[in-house]
């Protein structure tokens, strides 16, 4: 399933507690269970493609762009003074004229596009 409400998901991500262990491993609080955490792993390849894995049910069902993965990627970007936006299509991302990444999904059409700009 393709994530439809990206802005809503970014809003949820903003409320999560994020603990960056390293650039590939991030612990993120659960949205639904205050006493639980999820583990997000992030892999980067040379083509600007990002692969995330998360322990939450949404991700385990094969979906890309859970709130935890978004929170993890935003926290990693913030450390480098960058802010991220997420887009459904490459055209939407290209229009921003910022550095673009692709968050890979299980199937090609399910991925999300990410643009990175200088943070506030
Ligand atoms: Zn998740």
C-alpha cells in the first residue's frame, strides 16, 4: 500500500522520540504504545536510494514510510542541518529543485521521493 497522507505521517513523526545510535540504526518511540520503541535500520546506496526497515506492524506488512522511518530520517538530516520533505512522485520532488533521494518500497511504484534542503 502506498502511503497517501504524507503530511499527516510527517506530523505524527514529529511527536516521536528519536535516539540515533548511528547513521544506520535509530530507536524511535511507538506512536500507539508510550512504553514501546521501534527499531529503524537505514541503508544508503550510491544512487541516492534509501532503504529503511522498521519493527512496526505497518512496515512488517511491507509498507514504506512509517512514522518511525520518517522520524529517523528527519533526525539524521537534522544532525547535518538539513530538513526533509516527502513526495509521492518524482515530478513533485523535482519541482522543489533540491537534492533528491528515493525511499525504496517493496515494489517500485510504492516508494517515496525525498527532498533535502537547508534546515532552519
Ligand atoms: Zn515503523
